[in-house]
């Protein structure tokens, strides 16, 4: 069964450094998302992306965050200058679409655990 | 602001028991309610519910949505130790980039 893949599985970075988290969504999916889960807390929405642009972002997704689909298969999340509070599990998700007759769920990758020191 | 509340927070049952998990929600532009199972890593999809009163079933798991009460339940019958996990409920907002708002989850532990 096709799945969303994320790399790396664990990233350790010094505070203030830039980090890029990578995701390969399921191949026929058109909508892409990033979520994060701080240890012991709820899964939180960061951003959704469709047709090469952001369709929605949360308050968490400030100027330090950016997303990109650099080619036909990858979807990346960049954090420009990491803070201690960015430490979390980051999940990428994708879905086929939201047409009238094709209401399909979001499927999640295994996540990247980001640890900021 | 969209909101999802799940109950109970956690429960411990023995193999063969039946469990019922609850989810209540508030969302401005409802598209769907989803249930996910989270073990060690990724939330894995269980059910997507869009219409009220129609039960969805997959093996020993079933779920139903009540749009009037803004709630859903997830039932697991004849529980097995492999059902031990955190069960997440989320609502999808169709006017906000399809974002999912998650509840805090219910932790289920099934003892042999």
C-alpha cells in the first residue's frame, strides 16, 4: 500500500540553525500538510499546500517557517532559525483531493523527531 | 476556533472486553470527522465520517457520527492486546485548507 515517507526519522540541531524536513507524499495525492506534536500534547496543524501555494496556515507557522515542493515528488518544511520550543515530532500528510465525490482522508508519514539543543 | 474533546482520557480493559470512545467537536465549516490510531509513530487512518447516523465498520471496530449532537463514538469489540494505542479524533474544516483539528486522544491499554 502506498505510504507517505519522511526523512530523517530523527534530527538533532543546535538552536539558531536552519533545518529542512523532507517528505514524499503518496504519488497521486494533490494536497499536502504539515502537523506537529510536542511531547505529551495534541497533534497541531501547521500548514496546508495545494497547487504550489499555501492554502491555510496556523498561528504557529510564522515567518520562520516555509514550505516548498521543489520537484514532482518532494515536499519540504524549512525552519530558518530554530528555537528550543520547535522541538517536536513533525508529521507530513497528504490527501487525494476534496472534490464533491472524492472525499478522501489524510494519510500521515511516520514523522521526524526534531530535537533542538 | 475549532475544538475537539475526547473522553475518557485513558482506560484499561482486559482482552475480550468492549470499549467505547467518545469525541465531541466544534467546527466552523464541517467536512468530516476522522478517527486515527496512533501507536509509536504515525496516526494511521481508521474511519472518515461525513453523514450522520451511518455506521462504518472495519472488523471489530465501528464508528458513527451524530451531527445534531456534534459527537462521534468509536467502538472496539472483543479487544485484543494489539488494540492498545492512542485513538485520535479529528475534524476537518473545509473552509480552512482542509485542516484537521485533533483531540487529545484516548489511551487504551488492553491487558491479556
